[in-house]
């Protein structure tokens, strides 16, 4: 309950700069090694943490950067990000990831193979409480993304369109 996200990142050897906290319930069986797959289920929540500090979601920040000014502080700090998950044969699956920030809602579903680290994820972003939410409301369902690759090298692409390049991008 309310463990520091940075401590979790350190314990599991992934880079993160967020200062949020993590809570959850986890029920697993199996070791995940030598023919003993892990299965189970649980819930997890991150409070007051940067959504893009979660390694798998980091690359999505470039898409948001095109649509939102980078100067807006805290635009990606989630008041709360939650998910329920089930795990079978070392594959963790969620159908209801949701993160609410002051600027947008990120929702998604997908899977992670905990042995190979392969990801298969679908995500959708909708602006909220901003002028962009009004402007983009008619096309908000177009802000869908597909994530593939691995946890170490997640690759995200827009599903419905290609974003223009920003002037400050190399």
C-alpha cells in the first residue's frame, strides 16, 4: 500500500524518475523458471506519478508532445493510474488500464510476456479539461496507438494517422 514507485523501479531494475506511489494486490503461483509458469491475478494503482515514467508508456510522450505544448508542467502526472490483470503461462494481460492526468486520459489493454518481455498493447488518449479537449473532441477516437516490441524497446505507432513533426524535433 502506497510504496514509493522509485523503490519498486530500483528493486526490479528499470529506470524511472517518477516520485509517485504504488498500491496493489497480487496473487501469484509458480516460479516462472524451468517449466513452472507463473499464473495469478491482481490490481495495481499508481498515484501522483508520471505516466510516461512507466517504461512501456515512455515512447508515447512523443505523440503527446506534438499535440500539447511541452511547457505545460505536470501534464503527464497521473492523479491515479489503475489496472486489473490476470496472468497465465507467464503472460500478464490487462483489459482496463486507465490513467487520469490534468490534461488527458490514457486507457488501454494488452499483454506482456514476462519471460521474453514481448508486449502487445493498444492505447487511446483523450484530452480533458483543456482547450484541446474541445478542439479534438470530434476526432478523439483517432488518438489510438499500437504498442509492440519489448519492455526494453517498446515501439508505439498511431493506428489511424501519422503525426506531423514538431519544429523543435531533430
